[in-house]
C-alpha cells in the first residue's frame, strides 16, 4: 500500500507540474507569474519529476512546435510519422535533446517568453541528479515493497514524464472523441479525465491552446482549472484579459 501511495503521489504531482507549469504556463502563456514564483515551480518540477525532470524551456519550445506543425513531418512527436509508440517516444527524445543542447535550429518565434533558468537546468537536468533520484526510488521500493509485482512500477516511475507525454501524444492522436473538427488527429481521450489532470482533453486543447480550462462539455472536468483560478485569487498567477496569451511569438499556441 505504501508503494502504491508513493507511486500515485509522484504520478499526480509530477503531472501537475507538467500541465500547470511546463504546458499551460511555459508553452502557451495562459497566465503570467513573477520570476520568483517561476523559480519556485522550476524547483518543484525537479522535486516531483525527479529522474525524469524536463527542462521547462525545452518542453515549451518543443510543444509550440507540435502545435505549429501538428501531424506533419516537422511535428516533434506525431503518431502519423512513427512506426509505434516506442518509435514516437524516441523521436520525441531526440527532438527534446536537440532543443535542450541547442543543436537543433529553432525559429525564434518559438522561443519568446519561455521560462528559462539555464543554471538550474544545467545542474538538475544532468545525469548525476537523475542517478541520485533513481537510487532514492530503488531504496524506497526495497524498504517498502511488499510484493514482487510492485517493482513493475519502478521503471514507470523512473521515466514518468515521458510516459505522461506518450499517453497524450500517442493515444490522444489515435483514439477518443472529438468536440471540434480540426485539421489534425487530436482527440479527447477520456470523457472524464481522472488519469491525466485534463491533459487528455486534447482535441479541446488544440482548438483553444491558451485556454486555462481544457474541459468544455459538462462531463469534462479539468481539475487544474480551479487550481489556476485559486492561484489567481491569492496572487500566485495573473490571468490575461479577454482570452489573450502571454506566450508571444505570433504562433498557433
């Protein structure tokens, strides 16, 4: 039971950072925050994502490219140009590393107003912190696992962030239902998103990328939406007026 609680705590807290900070804030500029709060969420992202920590800057740029080039050869992760799920994950990894290491030429419009803390990413995105986090995960399982099957969760835990991305980028472009006819394959994977904190409402998101609420139908509850509203009330974030976006760049995000 302790291992399951630990696994799902990491699942949802790391996913929260990915959807709230990396995705809605970093990629789409759906709201703004101070540099102090930005650094706080950088740190929280590493704590929750651990060995699978994603650079908010590289994630934001890659995701903007996904929206601009959805389901084309320039899409960083499209099922339409991948043989299978693992092939798409490797394609995503190569795209991410190229952006992270500045070895892939990037159109400047994708880099405007992305969260950026180079020193933090250089230290905590390196191999040694990742190895330390893996060792901590293994030690936790050795201490608290009560059945051999629980160790099957360990590999998922180690690569948690890519797993989250793969669920949306593969399955929500192949299965589900559509509220909007789009010139891409985006679908809403789950009618009630208990698994991905609103991220599986992918068709809705492609229709309105900078919206703070990914749910649209009565049954599509986005649990991050009320959190963003609360954060706005207490002053952690600032919401734009009239559906504007802080992302900049003039793209389709």
